């Protein structure tokens, strides 16, 4: 909305389940516009190299001899947990974290509560994801948070455990876009119940 | 340098091996200045919640009733590989990535070239890290990049394999600050030799 009139805006915006322009067409547009001699800015949400297909768009351009500069961004994998008060690492709690987008990786992931998992694979698959986590060694008691609509006015966090989160999410109508965080760092969230570890759900809103 | 004169600047800057102000003193300063009624901005490099001890600083403030707003940043774990042309995920190459800062996590990490590892634990420990990676299942042939001084004018990338990178880094005098990336995504770097997979080192510079 704040671009000068000389800039043409081509909206290829994706929302969950709605991709008005295919990835291959996006790649073509980048190449076509650059070949017309224009400077092209491909503006993306999040980081272009964290499940953002930025690498493919760069390859498409470079295959046509178009030089590309990549500007890293703030990835939702880290920033959405932060918006809910959850640091993906925290001294004495978690030294490392893993970001995955598919179930294929789950059998090999670290299992300790001191290693944070960020699942970007979609809340519709939460029941299957948590089943696989337990089947491959993660404790059913491990804390989990689902953060919907990070940074939006209606941001909402649901907390539970690997055992309880899928049912909680279903009963609360949790929907994409959402980021799932698994690990002891979830206990650092203000949404984690301080008084009783048995109470495993709280409701919050705010950005 | 661009702050108005009414803003007081307290430098607690850390550089590798040089921490002029201890973490506990930093926490105290944040609390003291806020308790004087001032608005306090704790400006950090990278993301405050990715091995940035932001969670501890927040806890220190909140323990004194001081409200804290966290602004996520661009983490070097993702952006420094990007600066060297390496996407931490890439369709058909890697679906997920893990960021670790200590050796303790290595025995449990995914071993496939299709899962990217980012090691922030320091290049001085590179030989030990790569030994442990092989001992715990990662292929000795897996590509590795070490990116020194990401985004600086004298940024330098060294590429090799899990088997070769420690010797290469030593012979080239690789030093902190540096980010280590392990996985098939390293082959997407312009620094990866296109003609021969046997040639396992190239030299580049530039920001």
C-alpha cells in the first residue's frame, strides 16, 4: 500500500489451502519480469529459505542468468513461538531445536524434552504427528504448544502435552496457520499453568 | 551512532571469547534501568531466543514485575547459511533442519543428508563435532560448509565433507564467528564445486 506508483505489484499470495498462482508460474513471472529489464523484488512472509521455496526461485532465475540477492527474514519457526513467550532455546532447558515440515523425519528426531521440536506440518495432522512422536521415543508427558495466527490480534495459544494436545486442538477448533512447539521450553510460556502441571490447557489472546 | 542525544547507550557487547559484562550483570542493568522509570531497549544481534539468552533476560525483568516485549530477529542459524547461498531447507533436498550448540545433542540427531544440521558450537570444536557425527551415523561423505563472518565484507565459505572439513578449516585458519552447515543443501551453494565432487574446497569472499 505504500509503494510508489511506478512500482507494479503482482499478488501471488498464498494462504493455507489457497495457492492462486502455482510455484512454477511464480518462477516464470520472476524470470519474465527480470528479462524485461526490470528490477524484481520477490517479497515473502517469513524467511525465504525456511520452507519458503526461495531456493527454487533463485535457481529458476540463475538458470536464466539473472543474478539474485537473498535477504534473510524472520522465520515463523522461531518468531511465532517467541510471540507466545516460548524461546526455542533456553539455558538449562534446551540447547538446540529442530524444525520439520513432514512426518518422514519424525522417527529420527531427538526425543528429550531438552531438544525443542517445531512442527510446521499443519495442525490437521497433529494427531498423527503426536502418535509418531510417542512411537519414536518422545515422552507422552512432554509439553506442547500450538500457536495460531502468530502476531495477529487474535493470536491464540493452546498448551497441553504430547498425549493431550491433539484432542485439545480439535475441541478448540484450532486451525492453520499455526506453529506447533514440543519440548520443555513450552513451560516457560505465560500460558503454561504455573500452579498445577495437571491442568494442561489455558486460553489466551493478544498479539 | 544514530540515536538521539536523549538516549543513553550502555555497551555490553560480546565478541567471541570476550564478554566484558557478565550475563548476570546484564540482567541487573536491565532491571536497574527499568526501575529508574526508563524505557529500556535490549538490542541484540540475531534472534534473542536462538541461543541469545533472551529468555533469561526476560525472566530477570519479569521477576521484578517489569513487563517485557520480545521482538524476534533474524537468526544467524538461518541467515548466515543463506548469505553463502545455502538454504537450510529446499524442496527435494531437505525438509527440515536442526540447530545445536553443544556436543551433547549429536548422538540423537537425524543422520540423513536430507536433514540439515546447523552447528553453532564453535569452529574450534569442529574436529570433535565431525568425529561424533560419523560415530553416530552421519555419512563421512556428507557435504559441510563453514561460513565465517556472515554478511561482512570479508565473509568466507569453506566447503568439504564431514571427513575433510576439520582439516580444511585448520589449514585455512578458519576462526569464529562462523556457522557450520551439514547436509546435502550445501551442494546448492555456488561454492560447491560443480564439475567434480572430488574437489572439496573452494575459496570465496564477499558479503
